[in-house]
C-alpha cells in the first residue's frame, strides 16, 4: 500500500446534516464522542481537513490535555488548492506542524510561522488536489503512516468516491436539522450505479447518540 492508512471521522444529525442551513458549525458530538475523537487524533500521525472547514470553523486540529494525558500532537494538513489559508488561522499556530497542500501551479506569497510548510501537488481534471499523489507524498516524504480525515463534506466525499480510505467512524446525533441545501456528510456528485460498499464493524451507544464503525 503506497499510501497512509486512512480513517474518516465525522458527526452528523439523524438526517445526515453536518452544519446549520447557513453552513455554520453545530456541535453534534456528545462529550463522550468528543473524548473518543481526541483519542483517535492522538493515535494518528496526521489529521486533515479542507480549506472550507478552516475558513468556516477555524479549528486548531490539536489534541487537548483535558481529554488525553501527555498528548502527541498530529501533523495538521490542509487541502488548499489556491492557498487561501489565513495567516492568523488557528490551524497554522505554533502548537503543531502544519502542511498546506496547494496546486502545483499555485503561487503562495503568504508568511506563515516556521512550523508551516507549503507543498505543491498535482491536481486532477477538476482542478482539485490529486489525492493519490498527495497521499504518496505524505507517506514517502513525511513518513505519515496513519491519517485521520475530518472533513468537510466535499473532502470526505473525495476520499470515499476514490476508495482512498480504510475505516470510517460516524457519530449520529439524535437531532434533525433539515434544509435541502444544508451541508451533508458527503457533498459531491454522488453515484448512479456503483454504490460504495461498507462493512459495519461495530455500533456503540455513546449517549445520547450512536457511533457506527465501518470498514471498506
């Protein structure tokens, strides 16, 4: 396998939504699931999100000592084809190393801290980062063997449709958000015939919701 072992982790409502109708972040995970999420981050070499998650949620993508004693901070990775990551974003602070993956033809003149590295990567026919090429770079050049993907919906869909994942954890909160344009777990073109098969490994009741563990 010439790529890291990829684990997708996410939380959604009972109707598959991951944010409010306006796209604003909503806390869907329970305290118990948040603790599990931080433990999972701590166990992986790196954690990845897309630029839209950075711009809308401004996450740190670190591990909190409140949930994990003596945490090992993962490398933070941002899929950012056009280098839109703000210089003051929390994800580029000095708490951990950060890799910003941009398109090979993009020029990024922003000034980040020394812990931030900009990596140019080949893009696909849609002008998005070629995930296979990126994963190979992460494994061979940065020795990232385990990667946790946290979203958002477009990023998760890209990994799913290309079968570039090994496991997926989905926490389902017992709430309904609604809205035909509300962001969903998988924001992509979908499939007509070749559905993506999953195996259910385990189902846990993490109050008040449930956690479903899948493998491909």
